[in-house]
C-alpha cells in the first residue's frame, strides 16, 4: 500500500487477518457479502458517511454515473450521494456470482469479469472488470473498471462465448408470484416477541402489544386482499442468509393509505408462512437484489443497510 493508494476496507480486512492468522476468505461466512473485497483490491472506496461532493468519486460512484438513472440513496437520505443501495446491490450480486461460478476468466487468464445485472442508458449490460493483482500479500485480482459490453478491451478479452451471465436466484419463475390459493399462516406472537420488531411499528403501537396484535391481524387481511387485486403488490426479494426467494406484503397498520412495514412471506409446504417484518428500507434493499421493484408501495427509503 503506497501513500498514493488510500487504504480500502479490503486492505484493512487483510491486515486484520494477517495479525490473526489465515486469509480473509478463510474466515468469511458463505453469505457474508464480503466476497468482492476478498476477491479484488477495489482501489478507492470512500466511507458512506462522507457526502458525495466532498471528495473524488469512488468505484461505486463511477458505476452510478454510467448506469441508467436510479435512486440509489433512498428518500431524504442522511448522507446524500452515498449510493447506499447500489453498494449493497453490488456486494450481494458479486457474492451470488461467486456462489454460481459466474465470474468468468479470459482465455489468456489475465482478466476476469462478472455481470452486474445493470445497464447503461443505452441498455448495454455493465460488467465488473478485473486484472491480475501484482501487489504482494494482497487479493489475487485488482479492479480495473466498470465496462459496457461494447468496450474494446472487454470485447477482446471476453468474446460472446466467455461473457459472464446474469446471476439467478431461482429456477422456478413461479417463486416470484404470490399464489393466493395457498393459505397464509402468520406467526403473530413470534413477530411481536422477536427482539427489535416492535420498535419498527408506529409509535402509537409500540407501547401497546395487544393493540399492535389487532392492527397486525387486520393489516395482514388487507394485504392479502390487495395482492389478489394486484399481484404486483407482493414484491419478490432475496434473503442471502438462507439463499431463498421470499415475498414482501405491504402492511398498513394505522392508515390504509400508508405502508408501515413489509411482511416477509416464505413457502412452507402447501402454505405460506409469515414469520417476520421489515422496515420498508430493509425490504427495498432485499428486493432490489432481484430487480428494481415495480410496485406502488415499495420505494427507496432512508435507513441504514440492514445486512
């Protein structure tokens, strides 16, 4: 690491592991979301606590600049320009690419690439592009840039037969659609007793668990009716810890016109099981891993990354 190369999260993780013994990847959970920084030296990565405009753009800012426009901050963010949602998206997309062996290597072995799942305004797929890292005691690869499919160097290294494919999350498209014929069983007691859940409820319900239970039961019934009227109201999402597609249902606890929480629904045999709730910010982060939500209730919101 030189004075001209600022320390990155990967550098710090590597130094920590050096003193603990072993390599970063040897201590990484399979669903930690840290695969990208274990795999490659990413160069300059600024803290998300630093507002955009106070320093040079980092690797994620540059990606936001070439990808088709999207709200990567959340509504009324505490740190405008942090691209918080984009960072979370790339982190877990690369994790999935590693799991599915969808990080491609060039014929000459000097470069690798993965498919970000994002596109430019002209609908060109954007790839993460890496070169071999010659720095000693560092990650095996070094990030070289975000490349659209028409980039000359990318095309030279990755002809069509070698281009990395999109990551996938299920082999059954039906997993993305709520089947209203299935019974929904909601573990209300577990939701209310689970540590931290009640504090996500509106303030008027936090101090009254009985009233919260009544409001939750009514909100679930309305959510199911809403999904039957419009299947898009059930938003598919990805839960990395279980490698599972889940569905998110909107819960309006106090006012039918405002969604307070998302009910997480998972298939369980012939039924659905509703087993926890998420804030809308948490729900959006998980849903954005699959696609930009096409929903009238789930929009980017301003809260910390829950991962």
